[in-house]
């Protein structure tokens, strides 16, 4: 199989993993697509750094030959799979209770880790006036 | 160390994401058990893919631009890549969640 075929299979496997195996459904969430866009921007920079210098060399018969900068498009499918698998398993282990949270009473993530004493004071202080 | 071309790029990614842990409290480095389990699930299939594709000649590495150390036919940097990219990915997800207040799916009450 070529880099193209394997990469397309990996994309398919990623969708199946997220939607049906782990059921993390990150692909249906805004938080995922905004995060992926940011990672993709940095992949464009870092992959260009490596491919333009020839750190990676590709067998012309294994790729389509379509490139973004110096990087074959297949690399972006590989990257999509690796990045998405990482995020999915992070959410999945959190959902299983491994170092998740902390969450507040409404089930939302409590920002900044622990509740600050100033917040407690503000919550219990009677309204002024 | 023969060359810092590849290792330098990995260091750049680690340094560029480090402020997220401090400023946006992504709490990835402080949850190493959870991150370690992510690596156990993600790294083996991707490293295997890389090893097999390298053996099949689909791609190769210019070792003169790496440390020169190889494991199973892959430069040491290439193995580190499969740790660094998951770190950056998870930190970005946590950073966006913390800034926007969006749910990612591990909350006790899930609101997509």
C-alpha cells in the first residue's frame, strides 16, 4: 500500500474511533475544530521546516505528488489522525475518571484548578446596598 | 549530536506550548498519568505505521540532519515526535476549552 492509501485508511479509522468506538464525538464539537485549526497552522510551519530541508524524503511512487509547500498532502492526513487520536483518548480517559476535572456544581470545568478564596467570599457576601 | 534541525523543531513545539500550561492552566504536565495512558493508546499504532512505511521505502530520513541515533530504523527524534505532537494537541484542546468555556466530553454533565 502507498502512503496515500494508508493515510486515507487512517482518516477513516479516526472517524470510526471517535464516533463509534470511543464515542467521544469530538468531530462534532466546536472545541475540536478550533483546536485542530490551531494545530494545523503549526503543522504547516513545522512540516515545512523539515520537508523543505529534506529531512523527510518520499518515494515518488508512494505519494500522489500533491504538495502544500514542500509537504505531501498525505502528511496532513497522517497529522489529522495523530492529533485527533491524541485528543480522543485524552477525553476518553478523562471520561473514565482518570485525572478529570475539577468540575463545579453545574458540571462545567472549574477554571484555574481550585476555587479561589476571593470567589467564595464574593459568593457568600450579601449584596451591597 | 550531529544536527539540531529535527530536534530543534521539537523543542520549538515544546517551548511554544509551555506558556499554555502556565497562563491558561491546561494542566497536562500536572496530569501525567492521564497523558501517559493517551501515549500508551496512541503511540504504538503510529510508530508501527512509521516503522513499516520506512521499511517499505515509502519514505526515508536524512540522518545527517538528526542526532544520528536510530531505533528500529527511525531517528530518535521521530520517536520523540510521537510524544511531542500528542502533548501539543492535548494542550491546545485544553487551552481552547479554558478560554471559550466549551465542553470536550469528559464533563459529568455533557453539553455539546
